[in-house]
C-alpha cells in the first residue's frame, strides 16, 4: 500500500491552509511486517497485489531492497492501494483507506511451492475481509498448515474488524485459529465486546496486547494453566507511530521462532519475544521517514 502521510504543524482549520509535511511512503501492514522480519534476519516472502502503475513498481522495489522475496501480482485495471494517514500534532493518527488492487489478490495467484518449509504465516485482519482477498488468505492458511507452519494474526484495526459485525469478526478469527494473536486493547475489546482481554485465549493459545509506550500484556494457555504478565518498554517521543505495531509483531515472531528450540520456560520465552518486539518497534520509531521514489 502507498501511504500518503499528512503531518500538519498545527490543528487543521476548515476552509483554509495549515503548514506541514506531505509525504509518500511505503506502507501496508503486511508489507511493514515483512520488511522488519527481513531486517531482523528472517527469510521472508510477501504475497501481495498492486496495480500496474508507478506506485506498484516502486513499492515492489522498496520491499525487495530490504531483502524480502516479493510475490506480487500486478492487477490490470486497478490502482495500487493507498492509505491517507493524517498525523495530528499530538501524534494521534487517522486513516482513510482506498485499498484498490490490494483486495484483488486471488486464491489462484498463490503457489503451493511458496509455502514449503514454512515456519510461520503472518496475516493482518485486512487480508481476511472481503473477496477475492479473503479466499486467498484462507488458501494461504491451508497451505501453511499443510507445510507444518504456525499462523499469526494481527487484529490491526477495529473498524475493518467489525465491518461485518462482531459475530462475523469472531467467525473469521475462529476460522484462522491462530497460534499467535496480536491486538491493541481497543481491538481486543472490539472483538470480545468487553474490556477483559483474557477472552483472547479462547481464540489462540498465545495473545499479545500491544499498549504502545505502556508496554505489552502477554497471555498464554498451556496444559490447563494460564499466564498473564506485563512487559514494559522505554517511553519514546515520536511524532508518528505508523508501522511501530507491525515492527513489534516482526520482532516478537523472529525471537519466538528462534527460541522455541531453546531450553526456556514458556514465560521466559514469551518475555524475551515481547522484549524483542519492543526493540523492533523502538527502531521503527527512531528511523527517520523517507519518501518513496516513484521513478
């Protein structure tokens, strides 16, 4: 997805101009996570769809420059998806999504060979909403399970999550049956209909609730026992937090996959993975945003 980032220096005023920055940046939740997985040393493949336009070509080049294997379908007659990101002076963000070709990935675009020797398939909730993209995501899950891989799911955004109502959202997450479930507190409440996050363990044996500068809450269920603990992080000042949650997912996933064979307790392994997630998110927040070159 192409991110069109608007960062006004002062609050917007209806009917007139305010000074600020307008940037075109590489985006998309799945692509953001893929970039950080590759940066952290994981062999990573991104499966996506873009339009046959300069933005689509530029996004493909950008993600490959981070070492990601890009299996990108070029869709005729559809423009590359784009998201308007309005970053308030306080750092709060609002989004306007025009998903375009991103939703046009088809199940038949996927090849079983891409999923051989798979360690984990990661999906944002966007990938499971609507057709044909939702059917492609379901085929990816089947191929991942056949390959013996794990599946992780990020609830990503409460608006799209609840687009079809809570009952549909619950059915989607139940279908995925993720091994790892990532969410913010707001997304967890949107799915559960209540603020008590322990209900996430009905959907996955491990759930991580990301709380930004307040750290993360880790939940786990194993052999009838339940764990809940907090993992703190250092508070960082950031004008734009876009992509930090995706970077957290990548850091957590890489550490979790590499530590499964180590002789650690479940709690120690999960705590280390959450700390790795915080480190990746901090790197994202410290990285100066760059313009996506379209030429």
